[in-house]
C-alpha cells in the first residue's frame, strides 16, 4: 500500500515537471517536431531543437500574454530576439580536424531554480555529454536571456564551438562572443 502511494506521488510530481505549461512546454514549437520551450523570468521564452541539441529561438512574450499559442501545434507569440533557422549542429574540433557529431537527447530535469537539458554527442567511439541549464528567473534587466552550458568528456586541445550564429549572438561572462566549450566548467552565456 505504501509503495503504491509513493509511486502515485512520484508520477504526479513527474507530470507536474513535464507538463507545467506556464514554465515548460513540450509541444512542437512553430512546426518543429521534438522541441521544447522553457520560460525564463516573466516574459522570455527559449525554444530548443532537441534533435540537434541547439537553441532554435528566443522571444519576448507580449505584455500580459503567455508567449505561446496553443492548438494543433504551438506557436511562439511575441518579439523574436534570436532565431536559428539553419540545420547546423555541434562539431568536435581537435588539433587536426573538425568532426561532425551525432546527437541523442537524454532528457530534461528540474533543479532548484532551473531546468537542465542533456544530450549525448558522439563521433565514432568518442562520447561527450552536453548539459544546458536554463534559469527559471532572469539574471538581470541588462540581458535578454541567459544559458549555462558544460560538456563532459573532452580531451585537452578539443573544443565544441557553438553552432552557427549562436557563437556571435551570445556573449560570455567576459563580455566577448561565446565561441566554444573547452572544459567541464559551467559556462554562462547571455543575449545582450
């Protein structure tokens, strides 16, 4: 009896995480299958392409509105702040070459004040785990949106450049363009 009550409670908590549409929405965004949208602060939304492990879109919801329309597919509603319409994904840069990586979505979890997305990135027998945390609250009014990324499993001299225009649009804490991940440290990047 106690086990079934605990199982029911865990299932209820799991549903609350995955389907709390005020904060996180798992319906296809703007016609993109296998996507997820996460709200940061009161009016900023970040939409991810889960199959490429990339941020697809950042937008600001209109004042007093949810930022998403619902129906057969979910549409972003508001002012676009960043959008990636390319099909580029992650690549591994070694000292000798640039290698395309295969991507496998590992899931989403919720921590104290953030959501965390995880992906496995792979080239032949080499595997890496990419983690991205999205703070539920916005860090400051001086930035539009922020993300925290890290990768596990890189060798010395390896790097994972941010795909496509993300490297130019997003800035690091040192106030320079965020170009690549090189170690297992959490890297805060933001959209000014």
